[in-house]
């Protein structure tokens, strides 16, 4: 019986997406302290696995942060965050998908893995793709 496993291709630094009218938009870089008392959308731990569970723990150090979870990151997730005026924590690779939000770097060095789910054992063609992507 084969199972799905997450195959990491490259780590992606995290960023915070927010509306240009948000008071934090003036800052060059955001810290955990800046996120206190903010509503923050992050990927659901059940979707992203252990790395994002660690991120949830990191953010829970700031108990005033109000975490909300998204299962799929797409234009609908961005629109929902815009309507609710929530900040969105995203991998840097998703930055271009956040329009009309602006994307700010963060002061902590935690990154998330950018990759995909694949059946194990990994088929030869998929392994060749992974090898090529990791070289780029």
C-alpha cells in the first residue's frame, strides 16, 4: 500500500501580507511584537504538517495574536482576509498572489518548506523532477 509524503524542494522564508492602509504597512520589517493583538491568517497545521505546527507554537508565544487558519491559499483566501482585515502569513513564494496586499519581511528566521505531496515510493519521473527543481 502506498502513502502520500511531503517532498520538500526548497525552504521559503515567511512574509506577512497586509493592506497598504494598515498601520504596520509603514514598517520595513515586522516582528512578533508587531503581531500582538492582530488577526493573523496562517496555513492550517493539518495541511502543512509539523513545520507549521512549530510556527503556531512560535506565534503562540505572543498570546494576543489571534490565529485563523486557511486550508487552501488562493485568491478567495486573499479576498476573505481583505474583507476581515486580517494579516496573512505566507511563504515568500506566494507573494505575487496577494494583490492588493503588500508583503513585508519578518524579523525571525523561521522558514517553511515549499514542495508537494507525492506517493511513496516516488516514481522515477517524479524523482527526476525533484532533482531538477532542487538544482535550480
